[in-house]
C-alpha cells in the first residue's frame, strides 16, 4: 500500500510540478536582486538562515530585495511586528516571489517540499546546512545511497527535487569539505566560510534581533542564577534516540540530578531537539529548567558554562567558546546500531569525558564544578582546527560577499 501511495504522490508532483509549474514559471521574468531565506521546519526563525538574514538586514542594502520565507503564521506575524520583511507561504505574493527569485537560501533539505523547489526552479540554490556532522548525511546514509542506485529511486528523487545540485554549499573547514560534505552533497561550489549562527559567539552583547525566537524567560533565569554564583549546565541531546530520551528510559533521574545540582550550585538547563517535547517533567525542580525546544539555541549556547550532549553536532559550535564539554552517550550500542555507525570514531572526536551512566556524569561535572584542571583543553583545540577554518565572527560577511559577487552583481 505504501508503494502505491508513494507512486501516486510522485505522479502528482510530476504532473503539477514539472508539467505545469516549471513551464509556467518561465512566463515571469526573474528579479535579479530578489533573495529568499527559507527557514527550517516549515519556516521557524533560527539556525544559519536566521543569522544570515539578520546580517543582510543590518547592511540596509537598498539594491537587494529580501524576505524571510515561512509557513508559520506566528513567525510571520512576529517578523512583521519588528518591521522585518517576510512572506507567508502559500499566499499569492509568496508564490510569485518564489517564481521570480534569483537566490533561494536554506539550511536543510526539506525546504523544497510543497512545490517550493519547482516554483523556484530558475533560482540559484544556496545550502547553509545545519551543523558539522558526526552522523551520516546525504548519500552517506545507506538508505539514501540505495535509493540513488536504483532507476525507480533516481526517478522519484529527481521528480521531488531531491537530487538537485546546489549552486553553493557552505562548509566550515577544508577537512570537512573534502572528507564529508563534497562526498555527501552535490554542489557546484563549496566554500569554507563558517556558520552565520556562530557569529553571535563573538559579540560582546546580543541585541534584540539576535534574541528573536529565543526562550528569553529561560535566559533571564540562567542570568539570575549565574549572578548568585551558580554554574549553568546545558544538556542538549540529539533527536533520533532509539530509546526515546534519557529521562523516559531511566538513565537520568531528575530528583537525583536536582539534589546533585543543589549540592554543587549548578543550574541544569534541558534543551531538546525541536521534534521532542517533554516540558511537563521539569516543573518540580527549581534548579532544573526546560528551554523551549522549538526556540533558538544559539543565545543559550553563548550563555551556558558547560555543555552535556551525546552525538549532536552542536558541540562543534560550542568548541568556539572553548568551554568544557561532557559526552553522555548512555545509549551508545543501540544508537550505533540504529545509525549504522558514525562518520568518525566517536572517542577520537569527543574532546571531553565520556559518561555512560548518571553516576559518571555527576563525577565529571564535579571535576568542573570544583575547579579542577581541565584535561581536555588541548583536545578541544585539536578538534576545532579540523572543524573551523575561521574563528572570527565574520561568517555571514564572507558568505554574503560571495553571493553578491557571484550571483547578484554579475547579473545586474
């Protein structure tokens, strides 16, 4: 039944997307300076797209027309309230903008769905991506490689726009371009500019626009605890956990964690992936708070003193802050099985203590809480040299200069 349903969906996209939308789009002249920023998860305002968009907004370039593109009405309303140019899809104006756009910028692959790929067929496609990978991505995922190896799979992918070649793909270092991104993704150009979202790590103080769609109530609470001498510890696991999450599977007991935190003057902040929601468990403990999972994590990373994670690529971002990182892969064996392995040997890429139980996690945190010697300074520096070509807060500037030079100014 699934095969039949998928076949009908592919046929629908073929008829509407390629038989009607793409030919029709050629009736409309392109606007050579029209740039669209398409947010992740149907247009949420965070990640690399948010920060490159805000960088362009700050330049106040009158010769460039730009919009943040979203399917989320609350995001659209929020942006309009702050006098930020936005389009709500699928309104007529947003459809026309896609057809006439010269550059479309995204940071994940699902941006193309609901005919957005076909409507913007003639535009230059720029992929900012959303993290330095530890897990398999693109055609390095066995299932994706398998679909591309069969004729029906290639046909279906082509119809849906899954096989298209990006005009520009953003990387963070030559090492990751050569060994991962160029093998996993198809692009005419790769540049090692760094990620726009990390530029705020180099700001002395964040402004109101930086904090849009951040969980400002949680950030305020963290600030209050820090003023009273507390260390803030962020626990931010990845999303595709075969065991659910550490709380539900019994590897983290919040009561014990709260007692430990009280003893060592620690505030724990839990930030789950946007697809994971479990806020109700956190109302019982004053020193354990829940940062809204659909909100922007970058201001939170800048604020916290220690990161605890598992396989999430955000720890690579956190390296730029040169603060302690603790790894908590309590589900290691099951996770390796579900992912069919990682891109790298886990231990070699983990610049911090690796803990498989809550007791081990408490022990590692105690070392940092009491100010013992940080044994992983050199290891963090080793990994950051692999991961980042630049550490200067100018990623957006490099990317936008490239876009102007290659895609906008030559066509004027």
